[in-house]
């Protein structure tokens, strides 16, 4: 799949919405549990942490899925706290 330009938001799936993050070479072999829901339709998109139902306070973007789950994007600090962690995280929580 080359560049993905998506305009039909009534058929937007998690896999299509998170495509640009998940296509990065560093995530090719990285296990991401949220990919299990890549075919589930997105019902609502959120551009901030406002309303995020999970424990994480630094989710930058999240979506609500038709199956009653929410999937977020967060890029935490490394263990030292001086740099960003190598991998972003995609937490999954129940709405």
C-alpha cells in the first residue's frame, strides 16, 4: 500500500486511521496489541487527551470504535525521563 489518502469517513477503520504510525519501519516487527482491532470502524476521533477513558494522562490522540473500545496514541518519555521512548504506545480501553 503506498500513500493512503482517505476521504470516506463513514468507512474509516482503526487500521486506516493509524496507518501512518503503524507503517513506520520501527513498528514492522514491534508487537502492537491494538492492531487486533484494525478492521473495526471508527465512530469518533479526538485530537486531545480530553475525555480519554484510560489511566494514561499523556494520550495525544484517540478514537472511539464501534465495538465499544477506545484506542489512543501516546509517546511517553524514556525510563530516564530525558528523551522520548523509542516506541509510541497505543493503549486500548473499554468505553
